[in-house]
C-alpha cells in the first residue's frame, strides 16, 4: 500500500505539472502563482485519494472509478474558480482515469 500511495502522489504531481503547462498556454498573462499551485495541488490530491482507495480488480472498474473520482475531485477546484476554468475541470476526468489505470498496471506488475 505504501508503494501505491507514493506512486499515486508521483503520478498526480507529474500530471499537475502538465496541467499547469496547459493553463499557462491558455492564458500566459492571467494566471497567478496561487492559481497554478492550487491546480497542481488538486492533481496531487487526486493521486493520493485514488491511491488510498486501494487496487481495483478489473481494468473496466479502474476506468469508471478514475472517471468518477477525477470529476469529483476536480469539481472542488472548479468551484473555487467561480466556474471559470471548465477545461481544467474536464481534464480532471481524464487525469483521474490516467491515475487509476496507471496504478492498476503498477499493481499488476507488482503481482498484487
């Protein structure tokens, strides 16, 4: 479980960096550092929460769970932007799936 949590945090942090890059490209002059940090932190929390929930038994369930959790966790950030950053909210669904599928594959590789 400890390796899974560390892996989830790392995957979330890397996806957070990708998300920051996308947010910066969409609006190079309008995003302050607090906004960008919050976006990154949201993705790290997403990785942590998905990792804590434990492994899934099937590939299909990992997709569904990642989609649902990614959306729920991203919604918390979307609300704080006063419903202005729709792209980051929608990307959260995809990132949730990426995180859960990545952890699923890592668990399978480790023989869990």
